[in-house]
């Protein structure tokens, strides 16, 4: 299970993200080609199994990685794939908000909401056999940096992930 948010400040974050998450922009042909150029067939299959909102979040994250560090293809792959576990929950934006709200309130999440909150572990399982960074970021995205991920790489991925701040040293949960 991922670390859950513990601060109401996350509500503001959810509102900011709402518009883009409810009506995500599908990848353009150019972006589709970028994915094909970065991922092998198996990993690309996982990428395209994601709902559009997660595809959009992932490609935006990969773009930021490559803008900050041109040529960092493996970090870009980690950005593209870090949320593949979310697709298991088959939740839309509002279901994700419900799951996150329950986590905020430290209430048990039933069914698919619970699956959603477990997306980091599930995604890492999906990615077994991929590069250590790819699996590792998916698994630890809401927690602390594991030793095998360099601090600079971790900071870049967190920035690219966009909204995973730590407020008052508490992990913040991301619906995107
Ligand atoms: Fe994310």
C-alpha cells in the first residue's frame, strides 16, 4: 500500500488537477511516436493499457524529464510507466478523488478504491523485469527514495510527476 496523504491541503491540489484529469488530451501522433521510440513492445503495451488521463500525465512527465535532462531516456521511461498500476482500479477522476479522500481521512477503502490506493505495488509487479529505476520509481513513488535511485534522478522524477510534494514532511497523494 502506498503512503497516504495526511493533509487537507491535498484538496487544493485535486481541484487544480481536476480539469485536466476529467478531460485529458489524448496523445498526438508525435507523442505516440515518442512513446514507441522509448519503450519496447511489452512496456509500450502496458503504457497503452492505461486510461488516457494516465497516458497524458505520463507523457507530460517524460517531456519534463527530457527538457531538464536531454538524453535521459531511462528516466523518461520511468516517468512514462510509473502509474501503470492505476489502471487495475478502472477508476475515473471522481473515483480517484473518493479513494484519496478516504485515505486522507484514514478510513478503509473498499473494492476498486483500495486497488487504486495500492497502485504503486501493483505497477511495480507489472513492470517486473524492466530496469531497476523503472520498477523502483513505480514502487516507491509515494514513499521515500530507495538508495539505488540517485538523489538527482529522484528529484527529477518527483518534479516531473508534478504534484507529489511533501508538505510538512508528509507524502502527498496524486490522482493524476
Ligand atoms: Fe504520477
